[in-house]
C-alpha cells in the first residue's frame, strides 16, 4: 500500500505549545469524526525536502486532532501508461482522495515550476469518477520548497490546479527558501519563521475544513449538473424559495 509511515508523530521540537491551539477549529463546526487530510509531496529523493515539509505538516495536523495519510508516489505510473489506469497505486491514490476531507500539496520548484512527480499525482485524479468526485468541495493547503531564494511559482501553480480540481484553497501558503538549511540531520525542521508559517497554514486548513465540511455537498451543488442528470428541484424540500421570499 503506497502510504508513507510517519516517524515520531508526537514529537514537535520546533513548536512552542504555549502559543498553539490543540483545537483551532473549536466552535466552527463538529470536529467528530476527526478531519481526514491527505498529504502529497513532489520528490523521490532519499532526503526530499518536500516530503520532510509534508511530514512536519502531518505531525501538526495530528496535534490539531486530524487523521492524516501521506501518499508515497514512488510506484505511481505516468498518466495513460497503464491501460485503463488499472494499477494498484492509481487505485490507492483515488481511494485516498475519496477518503479525505482536505489535502496538503507540497512541491519543490524545478525549472520554475512544480515537478513532474507532483503533477502526475494530480493528473491521476479525474474530476468525475463513476459519479463520484474525488476532489470537488475538499479543502486544500499549498506549500513549496526551493533550493535558492524564496519563490512562489510552485504554490501559484498548485493554486491553479486546486481551482481546476474544484477545491477550496486556503488563502495562506508556505514557501521555504534554501530548504537544505532548514532541517537537521534527522530530517526535522529547525525553529524558524518558515516553520511558524507551516503552523499557520495547517491551523487555517483545519479551521476551513471543519467549517465547510457540513455544507460541502450544498456548496458544490450545480444547476448545470442537475440539468444534465435530469434531477429537478423538489419543491417540497427546497428551502431556498422561502429564503428568497
């Protein structure tokens, strides 16, 4: 199963608990069951900084009360490489998205853009899959890592992709410059403003996910799709006419 195991999930050496809400979405909506967040990274290097950032984000999300899963793209084929997309990693990728309430995407910047590994994971998600929509209405947080100075090319592209996949993308974002300087030998992120921004982004993701989750189906209910499916409005249950009168 292409899932990455998270080491030391409860160890947060860079987080100052005196300033951290363990339930950042308290009062915004029901947080039971726990928000389910799928995390994607965009590099297969042994010391992948996008993966290390995702792992830090997953630990924070668990601290905030979420259930997390990190997809390992190492066995994922290219789009259209396998007939009918009949490959275990493709099936798992789509099932994980259906399982999720929200996503975190983190890509390195390579030649001014997201990596092919990152784009491949998104390209394997159809907008419509047997009448089910694996991304529509879900929340999304975007992050990137760079080898040089701070840039926003990858997060900007991830925002475009998130909008295309009909996801609710967080206003905040994280871009870690000179990522090789931001992690210790054990792969843990050093205390820094870059780490603090990841905390901010994950707090925001939890809040938006809990806030929107009860209304997700209504928020993506579209006239054009009802018309195409031949599903008329039931006047007996439609409350919008009462609100408009």
